[in-house]
C-alpha cells in the first residue's frame, strides 16, 4: 500500500478482489485498522469469474 494525498476530502470506494471470502474479509479487517470504514457484510462473484469482490467505503 502507498500513501495517497488528495486536495479535498471526499468519498472513496476500495474494491477488494480475492480468491475466497476468508481472504477478502482478512484484507478488509486489516484496512479497518488504518481508518474508519463501512465494512462489507458479504462478497460477490460474477458468473465465470474466479474471484470474489467486496467494496469498502472508508
């Protein structure tokens, strides 16, 4: 992860792509230790895609 600085505050959406739910939620929990976030309660998978995704709203 790299620090990013923006000129103005605003909404950011972070999408996590992982091979399984456990990995997606582990990443989410790690990120939640760094900033306040609205955590995802579930992941989704597009048909034919091997990955699971979850969106966080920091």
